[in-house]
């Protein structure tokens, strides 16, 4: 049922299969007692399938909210979120999730950094690439990428931008390029050179270097 529905949707809208099974309504349906009559069973499955869009929306909302809480909103971005929370509404801070310093990692897939919510939304865990259909794979578990955040803050400082308010798309628009001071020069055509990278690639390079040194 899940895979039939998955074929109709963009990957970004669908929770990973392992995470989908852990949703409370899904687990309750799977573990519930079977109905005696076949017709009733078919109706129950059809009603459950109709709730798939709701499950997807809820999963994405919960993930966004968890990531917002991991980041800890900087001063100046709190008012709208706090106002909603005071009304009993759990609302993720959409602005915070778009900052250039909002960088996450999927723990099974690390060290690859996921810059902003969009990259989390479209992420496919690398552990699933070897899924055979017989062995379960770990669900995606997200955390902040501290090396990525440190790298992004450093790059923003170099170009004179405020890390607390600069969106990733704003950084994209400037088309800045950086040299990696920690990378050895590469040799080509009898000479040596250092590769110039945009800010996103620079963040990924810094994170990879950090994890290589940590091994």
C-alpha cells in the first residue's frame, strides 16, 4: 500500500518507509485486530489509504518542528513562533529553517551536510541504497551539523553578512567563491592550484575534512 502511494508522489512529500511505520496511527492500524468480514477489511484499508496525505503532512510538520528546536532560534526570530506557542500551537520557525547557518545531518548518512530544510526534505538516506527488500534499513535521524554551522558562520563573516539573519538563498545570490586553506594544492599541467568553491561546496568540503580528521 505504501509503495503504491509512493509512486504517485514526489519523494519530498513522503516519509521514509521506516519512519512511516513508526507513526502512531500507522502502527495502531497495523497492530489492530483483523476484521471478521472481508468487505469490512477492504473498507478499512481503503479508509486508511485515504489518510496517507495527512500522514505525510504530519510527518513533515513534526520533522520541521524538531529541527527548529535543535537549532535554538536566535534573538529576533522568536516573536511569531512564541506567539503561536502561547496560543497552544506548535509551529516551526520557517524563517530559521531557511538561514545559511541552518545545517543538518542525517546520522546514518553523515558527514554529508544538509543545508536548510529543503535539503532535509529531499534527502535520501545513503543506508537505503543497499536495501534489498529483505533486511530493514535504519530510519533517517536528523541532528544539527556543528562543523557545517561553524563553516557557514566563518564564510558569512568573511563577506560581512550577519549569520543570524542571512538566508541561504541570499548567500547564493552573491556568487562568492572561496579557497580552502586546509586543502593541499593540486597539480595540473606542470603547475599547482587551489580550487575555488561556492559557499555550499565550501561548507561540504569543511565538513568532510572535519570527519576525515576525526576518524
